[in-house]
C-alpha cells in the first residue's frame, strides 16, 4: 500500500498548464502522485489581465495546499477602502439611455451614482489578482522536469494490451503512455473532443452572444478620471445589451477593466481580435461619463468573444477525465470560472490521494464526476443568465427587480461547504450512497 513517502502505483498525464493544470499538479505532487504536465506553449503563461476569486475559491486554495493559498495571498488585491472591504461590486447604471427627462435612473440617482452594494457575506477571503503574477507564483511550486513544453495534444488512443493505459499523441509526432489522463486544456480542449466524440454538440464551445474588451489602467490615471471611491473599489455599470466592470489589482496599482457588449453571432475563427479605438468608442457612445472615460483610457482595443460549453453527460471515460475549463468553460459573468477550476482540483486531489490502484483511479474519476458536474454546469447556466441581468435583458431595465436578483444570486457559489463536498466525494468513492 502506498504511504506518504512511496509514490502511488499509477502515473498521470495532465494536459495543459493553466490555473487548472498547475493547481492540480501542486495538489497531486504533495500526495506523491507521479505526473507529467504537457503544455502546448513553449513556456507557462497567462494573459495580462485580472481575475477575481470569491470566498469559495479562496477556501478551495486553502484546502488544496498552503502553497497555492500563499501564492494567492501574495498577489491578491481587495477593495482599497476599508468601508468597501466586504463589497463584491457597487452597482451603478452606466448607460445614459436609462435616464428619464430629469436625468434620473432611480429616485435621487443619476447615471453613474452608486445604487447598492452586493456583499460577500463571509470572511473566507477573496480578491483580484494579476493573472500572470499568480501563475508565476504557482509555477515556482512545480519541480524541474515535471512539465514538458511544446507538447500539443492532438489525439489519444487506448493501449491494446488490456492495461487500460492511454497513449497521448502530440503535434510534434511524439507519443507518451500514461495510466491516466486529466485534460486541463481549457475551452478549446482536445481532450474533451476526444472524450465526447466530435459529433457531440457539447464537444465544442458555443458563442454566448457577448464579447468583452479587457484592459488595465494605471490606478493614478483611474483616480484622476473617476475619483478615489470609484477607481479604488469594485464597480459594475449596467446598460442596454452591455455592462462594464472594474476592480483593483496589483496591490491597488492598477485598475482592471472588462467591458461587455452583444452581437448575434461570431463568424471569425479567432476568438480574440484587435479592433480600432473608434469601434470601441462607438460601442459605448450612448453611455454616461464614467464609462466613456474608462473606455477612452483603455489603450489596446482587443475584443474577446465569449464562448461556453453546453452541458455534457460525463466528465470522464475510463481513465481519461476533464477538469477546469475543459470540463465546464463558462462566460465570466459570475467571476467564478477559475474558482470552479480550483474546486475541481481540490476534489480530484482528495480522491486520488485515497487511490491505491489503477482501478481506484477510475473510481476516483467517477466520484469526481458525480460531485463536480452538477455544480460546475449550474455555474455555466446561471452565469449566462447573470450576463443578461446586467445587460437589461433578464428583468428589463427595472432596477427594483435587478437589485434582489443580483444580491441573491451568488450565495450558492460563495457559501459552499467544501468540507462537506469532500466527505460526499469520499463517500461515493468508497461505495456509499451519494447525498445530494
Ligand atoms: C473575459 C474573462 C474574464 C474572466 N474573469 C474571471 C474572473 O474574474 N474570475 C474567475 O474565477 N474566472 C474568470 N474567468 C474564467 C477563467 O479565466 C477560466 O475559468 C480559467 O482561466 C480556466 O483555466 P484552465 O486552466 O482550466 O484553462 P486555460 O487557462 O485555458 O489553460 C489551458 C492550458 O492548456 C494549454 N492547452 C490548450 N490546448 C492544449 C493541447 N491540445 N495540448 C496541450 N496543452 C494545451 C493552454 O496553452 C493553456 O496553458 C474569466 C474568463 C474570461 C474569458
């Protein structure tokens, strides 16, 4: 039987070294599980943008490994004003078309005024990080030789010797044999396509009808444009078929911006394209002064088309399993996609820690699937809905309906009892009845 010091009698290929692949690798290595990360890029890397983690994500990091939580603590930035410390977003109307003849969007409130705050309501931790810095911290925890770069998975096959092993085929013509494969290869996952089959409508991501501009503004500039309160704390500006959000990152040195808009279809095979400043300004021409100022201050007008996965019927087949965006890529409207990746890594690592044989690996994948699929797929659905709420498409522009909906919709994500989820997963793994 494997002990804390003897390696497990199975090895794992992790495909992809993003937040999912790296956090999973750190978690599995501390349980002495032999593994190799195959990353298509020539180095680990993240885009230069912010990502926000809610209380569930912060707790998941704590439970996976102090190393991951320390990385988060090192990089995280919360709202800069102590009075706003517990606020996820301050909600405001950003779109000038909502104002009545007196210039009001609600009694006594003008375009850009603070309407209400959505509070986290728990003290588990949270915060926004600059993605590249967070990834750099995670990479430090991956020992030399564990990751192989320039390895783009293009196909897999089961080894025909009764072992159930999997052979990974890479674009450079090389192959690698492993006892099990965990696909952490993101929204365009090759593992997912192989596992579900090309003809499954859920195999490939679909366009959500929304796109986003992402940008970073030096905090001093943001303060000059918007004032201290707006610039230094998280804001959400609602509008017609679009919304804009900001939050501080890099210990308050930078304001992260994501500005959303809508279009009926996405024909370009590229999902990130460069547009012109004029086109970006035109998208927000009818919006109020706060949003216009933010948009004008954004230097690099890249558009990100927002895609998501339709629900699939399983996250695993045999000893091949999906994790993170490869399993449940979502729109970002609840800021919970990466948090779900961390929860996945937690549950997967807890289960594989229990495993002592190849058969156990498949049982672990089964239990992981049962626990993680409903919750992560619910996030995909409710996130799509949240986007329509902020864009005046779900409750129209009725702020009296939008407010309770916005206030109430994140509780099930943030307040999850992860210890209970771990126990539930272990129970399924050990053959007990699942508690739903
Ligand atoms: C605009 C936007 C804003 C967001 N904001 C937030 C937020 O605030 N909070 C939040 O929680 N989430 C947010 N998300 C979601 C979050 O970014 C993702 O859920 C998370 O980054 C997914 O991580 P991942 O490691 O699963 O996938 P990825 O980050 O996509 O990593 C996949 C890795 O696999 C590699 N790879 C891909 N294909 C192959 C292959 N065939 N072979 C080998 N390697 C391969 C890639 O190079 C990459 O390194 C946002 C998403 C978007 C689009």
